[in-house]
C-alpha cells in the first residue's frame, strides 16, 4: 500500500506504541486518516494484541441498520477465527473511491453460529452487542 507522508507518520506512531502486524497498521492508518481523528482507542489496540479485533467493511445501508439497533447480527465469510467476545469495527467502505468513509461502529461478538444446517458453507452468523 502506498501511503501519503501523513499516513506514514500515523503508521510509524502506531508501530512505535504497539507491536501490530503490517496489515493492522495499514487498516488503523486508513481509519485514522479517513476520520481525521483517532477512532481506535487503547482498548481496541488491546484487542489487536490479543488477535481478537476484526475490522470489517460494511455497506452504508446495513451500517445504519446496525447503528439503529434493528440489525443485531452480521453474516460473514468464515475467513478468520471469530469468537465470542471479539471486537468488531464495522467501517463503511466506499467502493468507488476504494477507501473508508470515516463512519464506523464498534461492536462485540456475542454469539457465533457456525452450523451447516443454518449457515451457507463457508459463512457464519455473528450476534452483535455493544
């Protein structure tokens, strides 16, 4: 990922404070830059260190439903080890600009449904809490 000088400065600060992977550094840098503030608090960094933070792209219409509390679950590809208690950052992604919009929510996984009787192969349903 090519970073602007500002993004590189943010990434260096993140790396100096916490031993996070390059992948997480890039995600955090994009979120910080898109929000023009620090959206990831110390608690979120602790989730990263415990490998229990998942930054997920979300469509704007679903984002508003989660924010309003009418959508209390996420259907996701089973491409990582989701577990109860993990932290999610649901960040609105702009497909056209290929960047985060700066809108995001923090949610905690309260339940993981991984049952082939109820989930399409390769997918899980995540219960969401605050």
